[in-house]
């Protein structure tokens, strides 16, 4: 870690001085940019220490109260707050640091006092957060020793955000405040509040009372997968919404913690709750039903009617009154155009505007662009700026819009090149509703995908495609919590933590100061805080990494295992449950026959011990050469075709790289066995996750050849389309045929042609995920 100056001998003196006392440690999350230990021992905080601030500065006084509460919580000591001038045994709060970035601060700790000096009040607040976290895990009512230090700190990005979707599932004011507190702990400063959805409208609008009397309810609470199987509870969901007073309360609460709230009214798609309340706002006039399951819905706001614009302006007028900030998020994402195409009002409007399709944009794309620009103009006239999802780039970007890049990083790159401000929140790195584990069987049900802690941590928000000048348009980074499948506070925390810690560090800490192993050590303090406060977090980041590679004899494989915290590993190969009496892992070992590897990471009795399983199958196809006629889907290629013959069966998470996925094209593979072998069976597996458009096969064919030229078909079978309500998970396909000699085996697996009518993505092309080929 560059920028950190450790004077080891002094540190040893400090530590010996602190013997018997609790000693603060400034290596917190997010890591400050510069920590320099000084030639003094340090400051002892005791019950006589006072918190001082400049007389008459009520905002510094407010910061002082936060500090007092934190110290009381961690050290059990309640300090006096005073504006008396004092320069010994005190913590002085100031906001006079000369730095143009308000959020920057310095902490100077001598034998006599601690001084926290922010460039702005927010800087002082972040200095307080660092001091607070340096006291974790807490001193239990004793004195605290602070080694003498100079900390210089500032954020890498000025926008440091978290988003919560309260449309799919509602979270109460106290739950939202709990999230805001966590954001403050992580030096975050923008809370993006996604307030409206197809599944519910969550904010009181006086001019349109039905938005909450009708729009905040839905007839069902179905929340499992979209196979069409409803989890009927017979109970209406809602009414759930925030009154204006509750919103004001949350705004004030966040403001005290230097957090701005970005309200989102998602337009013109994702508006089903609004048009179900006021059907005249849709193209067809309804009736409409508020969505009870996830998806993208065709019924959106009608852009051909002036009434729609009046509605949107009225709603936004009330919104900007509630949120005294510069930015309003107006969505702009996932807006199907089928209704506009068929709507006489919308088509008439396109004619009036003289919109014509061009090479890049349909008439309807341009209608959306017209809508967004008109709303932007309205908000600009009120002194506000808009933020939109990256779809607002389509059909021409509104002149002053800030782009939130979510479908990868491409939208962010394009917007930055157009000199628009960008917030990066690419789904593959920052969507915290994704799985954190390779083993999903014990995880809460999620929308899918795989986003482990390390992947979040390693995300670099300023892409190399941008010049240094363009990189300046990356305003910041945001983690998103979509709640289709998240319905409780505990579930929300589990999905958010510890990925929020990794997010905090990519938002705040300079990339040259980042180090994942070091981060994990520092995270232990946060773990203590979470445990103490009853917060729930995932421990999947402790999972053992099990790596395999073929031996040069191409008949066996090497297994290499590790854990991020170096917990000892014990394993069995016969499928039996490993204990500390099982074989202890001391280094890579070789497996030359099919085995069920079970690994125990042991951290002490009652600790985070976990058993993981890998099924190894060494058969006639293992490690042979394989070629594919068609490439897999670029999103799901991972390490490529060798995954199919690597001797390792896929994990329960089909997106972790142990499976490969095809889209539109069939799997058409030839395995060269090297020698002529007698074969009579192929076992493979597909994954079913119909809500994510992952369907089973339509047909499997196997052909054999001795010369690689002429093939003879030995197996062919057609399959029915996976029915609605199919179980999620691995589905084994066993293909048996007459024993035949072959050197080449051709396997063709054709996926389902079209997504069936009952599915929300009806008519689309499904994905096909394939696991290991086992040839016997
Ligand atoms: Zn219309």
C-alpha cells in the first residue's frame, strides 16, 4: 500500500504503551488514503475527555453529538460536549481544512488531543466515521488508546451511492433509516430511492390520491419464480407507501448524515401501478392490473396524450417539493414500444413532431427521447437536473442528463464520451440482488447470476476505453438493491453485506491503495459491528476455492484448495462427511478416479465452518479435445468448451463458470477421444430456470465416427418444452445406445425454439445451459 508510512519501531513502542488498554486501529473500511504514525505515543481517551467545537457552530455541534453517541456505544463512556476552548484531553471538531473537496478531512492525534478537521461539515463527519471505526471492536467501558497519527483522507469519487427498490417490496421508514445509517458508516452520500414500479407506487401524491389508495396495493404476494406458479397466500400486498411527512422525516434524517436522496419516478415504462390507478394514462385505456410478478410489462404511459405530460409534471412538482436536491431520477429503462406502435394518440403525436425512423432509431425510440427531453426541460426550468438509466441514450440523449450505466459499462462509456456525467452501476459488478455463492441450495432465492465479494471489490469504475479527460465524467459508483425476491429486512441485509463494504472501498479508496486480502482483514472490524448490532451478512466470501487442472497424463486431475482466511481444510473423496479427523489438506493432490470430494473449512467449534462438495467424474471424454461448431453466448462462455470435459460437474449456480450457455444456436460439439473406444452412453445435464429464460433441450442427437469424416447417428430424442412450474436446477439427461466403437463423438443439443405463450417473455429465444459430458 503506497502512501502509508509505517514507523515500525514507534508502533512497537505505542503497542507496548497500550498494553492492557484497548488500542485504536485506523485501518478501517474504506481505507483512508494516507496514515502516518508520529513520534509520540498517543492519546488516551477517558471519561474526562471532552468533545469541543467552535462556539456558535450548530452544525459542528450536531456532528459532535454523533461522535458522542458512537463513543458511548463502543467504549461505554459518555463524553461532555462543550464549546469551551480547550487543547488538552479533548477531541476538537473543526471544518476549516483548506481543500476544495468538502468531503476531505484530516485527523491529527497527539498525546494531548485529537483534532478532526474537515474541509466541509461532511468532511468532519467522515473523519468522525473513521475515528469511530478505528475503535471497533470496542473497549468495553475502559479507556481507549489512540496511537499518535496524522491521517489525510479524501474520497476518490464524489458520488457514492446505494439504491433501494421499494416498489417490488416495501421497506418501512425505520428499515430505510437503518440503511441510511449503514451508508453513513461506509462514507456514502447518495441514497437513490426507487419509489415507483409496475408492482407498486410508494409515495403519496396529493393531486392523485388513487396512486396510493389503488397503486400501493396488489392482489397477490407471489414472489417466487416466474414459471407461472403462483405462491398464492390469498392476501393482498399493501397498501404500502410513504406519506409526505414520512418522506420529510427520512430526508431530514439523511441530511444530518450528509446523504442526499435521489428520488426515482420511473418513466415512461414500469408505470403499471400508476396506469392501473388512472387507466386513461395508458394507450389502451385499460383495465390494468398491478403486476404480481417480476418482468417488463408492455403497458406503459401513453405519450400521445397531453394528459400524460400534465400527470408527470404534477407528480414531479410534488416530488421536488419533498426532495430539496438538484437531481431527480426519471428512470427511462425497459420501456417496450408495442403499445405506442398500435396507439392512434402516440402515432398522431409522432406525425405532429415529424418523427421518421432512421438507420438507428425507430419512430417509437424517438418518441421516448422526445418524452425524456420534454420532462428534462420541465425539471430544468425548476432548477433540477435529471438522471436516467442508460436506455435514455437510445433515440438521442437529453441535453443535460446524467446517465446511470446498468446494462454493463458501455452506456457509461458512451455518455462520458459525449461529456455527460455518469454514475456506474453495472449489473455484473454492482447488483446486490445476485447470488454471492457457487452453491445456491442453501441461499435465499434470488434473481440469479453470480456476484461474489471479490468481483465487487476488483471492479474498476474508470474504464480504459476512456481518455483521462473523459474519465472525469465518471461522477461515481452505486450499488443497487432490486427487491423482486427480497422481502424482509434480514434478507435485504444478507444480500447487501458484505458487498456494500467492497463497494465503499471502490467508491472511496484510491485504486493503488486497494488490496483484497488486506480488505478482508479490515472487514473483521465491520463484522464485529454487524454482529453486535444484529445485522445479517453473508459469509460466502469465506468459501474454499477449489481449483482443478488435468495432469499431463490426461487421465487424472490435480486439486488445489484454499480459503481467504487460511482456515485449515479437511476432506474426503468418498462422499462421506469430513471432520477434523479426515485427511488434512497440505497441498495439491491427484485424483485419478471418479470421486465425490467433500471439503470442510474448519474455523473452530461453533465458528463459520462450511462443507463444500465437488463431484469429479473421470470418464472416456475427460480431458480429451473438444471443438464447438457454434460459439456459446458471449455472456455465458466463461472458460469455454473445456468446461464440458474437465471432469468436474457444474455447481448449483449455473452462472458461476462451471456451465456454459447457448443462445439461439445449438450446442454442436465433437469430442476427439484420441483412440478408438467402445461407447454406449452419454450423460450430460441441462439447467432449468424458466423465469430467467433458461429452458431445457428440444432435441439431443449423438453421432459416432472412426475417421472424423463420416458419422453414424446412434441416438436421437426429442423433448417437450419445459412445462410451466418446472423445478429449478440441474436436470440430468441420460442417452443410451448400442455399444459402438468410435474415435469421434458428435453431440448436438438443440434448445427450445421459442419461449411459450404463458411466459412473460413469450416468443423470445430461450437460453440453454449445458454441463459436463460423461461418456461411458
Ligand atoms: Zn399511446
